[in-house]
């Protein structure tokens, strides 16, 4: 029987620094495999976790972003993590860890969508339709995701493992988790301004085209903030940890170098 918050741990157990890795929607902890194998992180203890309801992991608890952030912060403390890095949905959990004051260290936000405008309209439409008519629209989307990953330029066996994990997702769980995520980013808040006002050091990493985005106003706010580093990866990259592991690891390594 699988447990929520499954862990995948790599790197030296006696490492001076540790990082908590939070995957994107529908993905498991091993979606960070390529990042964890990067030489830039060879001396770091890396703790990746599968979020509840993702990749077939049980969804037996409150699926809201604040609830996930609370448990993720507990994991960061338990494993003495100096840095948190999250991708997409995981980045939003990391965002809430910062804004709630539950995590004080450097945070790397990969492919984050701080507001509804930043999230893909098709994804939003599928989730909201699934709430009205049942989970079948989400079921169709979940069947398309492995095809998308299959066409991506990813090494084996990582590609096959990623596809296998995507096929484990249950549409009803995905709707429940994703709807609470959409509710969170739809709140009447200026998340960019809140990040800029936080005491944390923040890295916001995006591709020119791909998952997540920033409005012009959000980008201007973050660029002007002394505690925020914006990183733009050239080209079209949808799965940052999988398609751009070196750039992802470089941002994490930079955050580690700034941790105290």
C-alpha cells in the first residue's frame, strides 16, 4: 500500500546542505532524477517527495495548497533542508511555505504560475469542466500527457519512468488537487509583491515558452526586488526538471551557495 509523501533521497547522508524537491502536477519524486544526478549537486543531500494525489499516491488528507505547504515544511525541518525547490504545482506549495512563514531559507520556484492569468487556459478549462460534469475531461487530459512526454527529447530510462508515473494518476484525485490549486492562485493577492517583500531569497526560473508564466507587472516587480533572482531558459521547455536538468540544478546550486 503506497503512502502519501513518498520520499526519494539521494546524495551523501552526511552532506552539509540538503534540499527538499517538490514535483509538478501528476509527477512523482523521481521526476527529479536527472536533476539529482547533475554534478553541481553531487555533494548535496536531495530529498524529493511525491505529493499526495500525484502519480497514483494516495490522497487521504487536505489537498489545499496551505495544507500541503504545512506538511512540506515539516518534511523540510525533519530532513534539515536548507533550500526548497518546487516545480509548477510544487512551486506553488513552496510559494505558500514562504508566504506563510513556514520556511525561511532560499527557495527555487520552477515554472510557477503565480496567478490565474499565468496558467494555461486549457488546463483551467479542463479542471473547471471536470468539477461541473464529472472527472472525464481530466481523464482525457491524463491520457494525453504520456503522449506529450513520449515526444519530448528525454533520455531513457527516465522517459519510460516518467510515462509510467503519469499513467498512475487517477482523474478524480487530479481534479480534487488541481481545483484547490486553481482556487489558490485565483485569490485576490499580489503574489509577486508578497515574494518581493519576504525575507527569503527567491529564484524564479522559467523558459521563454513552456509551463507557467509571469505577467509583465509580475516580472517588473520581481526584477526590482533585491531578494529575487529571475532566470529565463532559452527556447520552449515544458518540463523544466526533465528537459533542462542542468539549468535547474544550476539554480538550485546557486540557492545553496547563498544558504546559511
